[in-house]
């Protein structure tokens, strides 16, 4: 078998969920497990985070997979219904819906359903992606209260800059002003950055995503500084050794040229596995538990690691692409992206293994 795998540590999920609860002790946690659990496997994420009061996903099919696996907590569809056809199944399985535009209200008003939906009304406080404008809220609430298919209502927003210097002060003030006539309603505002930095945003439900996977939402603070543990360990093995003389080029385009004699390991992992092709020379990587660096251009199925300073490392040695020794955020930084993107991009051909080690 090709030696690549991603190992998902359920104990790390539980640890990170406990960290979220330490920050937001009064709030319920909606664990965001969209995008196949940020690449960790939807059901692996649900298993590790089973203690969360809710799960947030994008599609009806993800929600149904969770129900079929026996999860009974609140399941929120973050973009709500995409069309009328989804309403009956969503209702039957007691899914909660984000409502972010009038068309979704019209769908609900036209139906006759066995029981009312729990809904999360999304207000646009400056992200300008999804949600109602603040001045739409009062008439909207009138409509929702009159609709027999709408039950419990939570008011929500999503911040554009919770992880940035701008912070949340302005959109939070706008939200509070917007909902002041609806102060009896539960609220949900915080993503991971806001859970970690802004207690004033915690409300009834926090929507924690990236922190639960043990990666950082911030450019200036590492996951370990936040006491988060990586859940995924992405690993493979050395499948060939090459010796270079001074002046030899390596791999496609000879993007790396040896300035002295070197020993190189060829690793069974490439961009078709989800390793970023734009990772630069020098990106951290670990071989048999020791730090080294990526060199040369990442190809579809293989990449190169420098073994010049690791004479004991050899064919068959284990390589950590990211995990406990190499933070995914460090690899992401070196590829001009964020940990989120790398985790979500782990390819379907990479087998996911589950472990449970403290
Ligand atoms: C993805 C998402 C989250 C989680 O964001 P993180 O930064 O991963 O914590 C929260 N709320 C909404 C609406 C989202 O789409």
C-alpha cells in the first residue's frame, strides 16, 4: 500500500472542544464540521466532537449522514435550504436552518409541515456575504412569527474581521443596535477567532470551527500559544534516496540546485494528495521525528526532503507533512495560504485513520 495517511486523533478533538468551553463557559458550542469536517472526515469530526450541543454543516446530505449515524443534537444548515425540495427531509430530520434571504422565508410560508423549523436569522453586519440588512429585521420578524413552520428563532451574524486587527467592535455594536427590540431571542455571533479573543461576542451559541481542529485562526498567534492540539497528522514515508553532487538540479524545472553534495529523500506525497504545490524551499517537514526542510518543486505524487544532516534517516522512514511536530499553519505560511485551506484540501485518495491518544 502507498504509505500516505492522515491520522485523526479524537483525544485532540476533545481537548480543543474543552478549550472552546473554557473560553465560552456560558455558551453552547455549535461545532462547525462543514467541508468534510475541515478535511478530517465528517463522521470522525462528529465522533471527536460528539459532546458539542450542535453541529453546523452546509448541505442536507451531510446533515442526513449525521442523523443516520445517530447524532441527535441540533444540526444547523449554514446556508439554509437551497430549494423547496429539501424542506420536507430537512423538517423530518429536525434540522435547523439559517435564513439569510427573503426567498427562503417564501419557501417556508408556502409549505405545510409536520413541525416547525428552528431557524437562525442571519443579519449582515458588514461581511456583505449572506444576511439581511439591519433595517429588514423588524418586518422579517413579523413575518417569521406569523409563519406556522417557524419555531424557535436565534439571531446570528458572522464577523468579517474577528481574526484581524480591526476586530469586532463595529459590527458587534451594529448587531446589538439591530436586535435591541428582540432582546428575548438567543444569539449566535462568534467563530473561533471571536471565541478566543472576544468574550463579549459569545452569546448563546458559539460557532467554533478551525480551533477545534487544532489550527489557529490568527496570523500572529500559533495554535500552541492558544493551547490547541493538532487533530490531524498527515504522514507518509521515504520511498527513494538520491545523492546529489554540487551543481545537480532536483525535480521539475530544477527548481532546486545543490550547492554542495547532498542526500535527498523522495517522499510519497504530492499536490494530488493535498500538499500545496506552492510550498517554498525550506518549508518545515519532519523525518523520523527530526526536523528537516522541503526542497525542490512539489510534484503530483512526490516531494523532496533534505537528508544531508540526517545520515541515519533512510528508505522507509516516516515523514510528517504536518501534525504534532510540524504545525499545519507553518506549512500554510510557507505556501502563502492558511491552515484552513490545507486541511480542507487533503485529497480523497489519502486514507483517514482514527486514533485516540492523549
Ligand atoms: C465556517 C464558519 C464558522 C467557523 O469559522 P472558524 O473560523 O473555522 O471558526 C462559523 N460561522 C460561519 C457562518 C461559518 O461559515
